[in-house]
């Protein structure tokens, strides 16, 4: 949820409203799994290593590594380079600082690339509503009554053809500064992803940079009707918008200062005050689908919903896709839409087509789509097939939370990847909290085996609680090391990409009280610092010079794991569950509800992966490899010394009469990635 910090379960509630579909930092004393990790010889993927020398549009070298699977690093751009550590609740950018495009310099990009990253998702780049005076640069000021936080929600976009002025050293040249960041990222062998928010825009959308022939959202709407195919918005005819009854502003204590900021009166360090008035006549439907002229405080009241040709009764006002188009290629989808009567294509579709093409021309390599399931799948067929026509290698990632829709959005909507949130993320979190056994992981993976290559895995992003927070663990204190078995499984279970949120690799716990955004999630609405990341950043050196020993050990683990995820051929190959074969009936093995094992393989590599989720107890395992797997691998009887690619456990595979057995002891929270040699 992008608009207010609600529990994840609210996603399911919101889905029912839609028209379009019927805290504690890493401890210096870390647990055993984080202590003095041995250093196996895993090569860090350097610029150009295992990559084709392929020229990007801007003349730089774009990473096209054929080996392995993508690793996506999410950078919240406003926060990433911020070096100020005041962290005053509701602080202004003068109080708490703000990161810039220029902070993500060559040194920063080297640090990211070292983690094995192939794609950087720069979050919060499009110009959005905020509380700051940029009128000198031709930007209209925003109204505090429809802005969340001081920095504003990055998902309340007010100009799709420009970027957030907060991020620029010179706001007049903000677009050029982002273009320079794109070029720098390409030079370092990584690709660029940015957000497109298709379901809604800021309540007061206005672009100062529209290309020739492009008009603002809503500029041509007939506001006398609730709905028309080419209207960009829905209207509450005859009624003016009313500001919702939000929480009363907290008591503020004046400071001994005469400083006056552009956002608030002198001495006011509390929540920004609106006047309860915002002129909008007639009122528009709110972003989450509320049809009230006065939305509720928990509605996405800072945004308005885009009309994609779905009538208020839910019927469709655009050409349907033929029944067999789930089997068609993106090129065939493109040809279908090219053949349609242009007047039957809703105007909003064309606007987002133009927006995506604008950014592709700037060198952006892909998009992350916010709340994609709130938009009809036919639109995605239209948009994504056009994007793939322009750039067949574009990386297209969608936020979809309803598993019943996964296959439609992949096959009909031509998405490359969807969040694997409702199944895998939720299951792994439950296992970490000891609310579920590891057998649930195998069950979750079995449900999606036909589409597993399209389901992006993560344990953190800007919506979710930090895994180092007490709230994630549901304990009194946080512990980033407690999630390492889950992260290992997340990164190696499937052949789809792995996502890491900046600061995750050094145990950021999100404990700051930022103002609008509350602790456990790093706030996306406020000006705030990210302490564990800032310690790694070390004033711009990005060398961990201020990091604790535990933070450095944690990052070292992530470096090994993510490079392994990126480079190991087997992790792009077949999956074989070892879970059922190792449960019950054998007193010799400690395999239980806190242990999980599976195999991954290709002709060139065979791996067995084991994790111990137990926070206190070691596991002495006699892991069984079934005859079916041994036969697939064509392993004759004999003994096979195993190489651990992650933590250098010592282990051996014994094959006797076509059955395999691995003896191994796993410390609490430890994992092993065991490589099988070709010959005994």
C-alpha cells in the first residue's frame, strides 16, 4: 500500500473495491549464523564479466549477462544518498536532509554492482505532489490537505514527463540530472527500472513538460457526466470535493529558533496544517475507487482514479482480447491492437503508451507497475506489447496480490514478472515467526510451478516491514540474521529474479518515527535518514567505514548469496523438492518443521540447498535424495565430496543402490548450497 501505512492484509480488502476485476538495528553480538563467516571463492560479478559488449542507446554499455537470473536492487531515490542524521519527526528537508541523483555516483554504483545487481529500480522518480515551493521553476505548489507527509507520496504523480525536483542539485535541470544517472548506471553494467503508477494520479495533476500534442490527464474531460470512454477520470456529478476528516494535528512545541521554512510557520515542527479546503468541482473518484465526494481518512484521498474504459457498473467499453490470446506472443498482441479502431481505445490507454515511450527514449530499461491488478488486463496487453515492440528486452514488473489473476496478467497482460507476495513472502515470514512449518514453503512453490519463472521473490520492499524490525519477527527486539534462512530460500528457490531493498543488506530496521510514516517501514512520505545504510555510506565513501561488525558480516552474506543467485547456472534450471522425502520415520535425521531442503539443477550444475530456520538449535541431518533424483542426475554408486558455495560446510553425498544420503550439521540460522561434482 503506497498511501498510508496499513497492514498488508488491507491489499485484499482493497481488491474487492475495484472496478477492473470481478526495531532494533543489527546487534553487535550476532547469532551463530552471522559470526565470522568463512569466505568461499565466489566471484563477484564485475562490470562486463560474463556480459556481451552491447551498446545502449546513450552509448554506454548495458549489462546483458546471459548467465543466471536478474538481481534487482530497489533504491528509494530521495532517501538513498541522504547524509543528514537529525531524523526529526515531520522534519523538513532542511531539518532532515534529502538525497539527490548526484549522490548515486560512481562509488555508490560500484557498491551496488558488487552485490551482483543487474537492475536498479529507482523508486519515487516521477514528479509527485509535495510540500515545498518550487514555483520559481514553473511548478505549481501543492495543497497540504491532499499531500501525505511533507515529502509526499511518490505514488501521487503530478507530472509524468518530469522528475521530482527534490532529487536535483539544480531543479531547473532535474530531467537532465536523471538522464545522467541513467547513463552512469548503464556505464556500470546495470539496467534502470522506474515506476509507472497506472491506477491513479495526484489530485492536482499538471505537467509543465508535456511533449507536443500531449495534453494533461483530464484536460479534455466532459465533467457533466460520471463516465465517458475518453474521460480520464470519473466524476461525482454536481458535488464538490470535501477534504476528509483526517487526524487532528498533534501538539507542537516551539523551538528556540527564528528559522522559517517554506513548508510551515516559524517554530512549528509538527505536522503540516491544511485549512480543510481544496477546490475541486465536480469531485473526482478517489484513487482506491471511493465514489464519495468526501472520501474517508483511510482512502487514497491524495489521488484520483484513472478511467480505463470500465463503466461504473463494471462492464467494459473497449475491444476484448480473443479467447486464445493467452498463447500469443507480444508481437501478436501488438498487431491486434494496431488493427483496432483508434476511437475505441480509451484516451487514458494512449496517454500511458506515450508516457512509457517517452521514458524508453530516455534510456529507461523497464518499469515497475504500481497496483497493476486495479487496471484491466486488456490495457496491459496494449501497453506491454507496445513496450516490447520498442524494446524486446524491457523488464516489466507488476504489483499484483490476487493469485487468481496471476496467469492472466502474465499470459494475457504480457508481464514479465509479478510479486510473489501472497504465497512465498507470506509463507516465509510465517516460518520465520514460527507460526508455520517449512512444509508450507514446498506447498506454496508447488502451486505456482507453471509460472514460477515469472514470480519475483523478495523479503523487503518499500511497502513491507523491515526484516530487522521487531514487528517483522513479532518479537520484542529485531534481528536481521533471523531472516537469513528465509532470504537464502527466497533467492534460490525459483528461476525468477531476486529483489533487495536498499539497507536490507546491512540490517536497517526502519525504527525512525518519521511523521506520517510510522516505524518498522522506512517512510516513503517523509524526509528522513536511514541509519544503517548511512553507516555503510560513510559520507559518500560507500565502504562501511561507520558500520558495526555485525552489519559488515550481514552484508558479506548478502554479497555471497546474491552473486550466487545471479551466477549459478542451476538456479535458472529445474527445481526438485526434497521436503516430503525427508519428513518423519527416521530417527537418524533432525529434519523437522524448521528445516527445508530442495535441489536445483541444469546439465552443467547440480545443487542441493538446505536451511535451518531454528534460532537456537543445530540440526544434524542425514538428508535423503530419492532414487528418482539420483536417476535424473545419472549418479552411479559412490561417494561425492560436496562443495558449499555459500558457507563452506563440509559434507559428502553417498549413493548406495541408487539412493542418495548427505550427512551435514547446520548451525542455528545457517544454510548450505552444496554443489555435486560430476564424478565420484
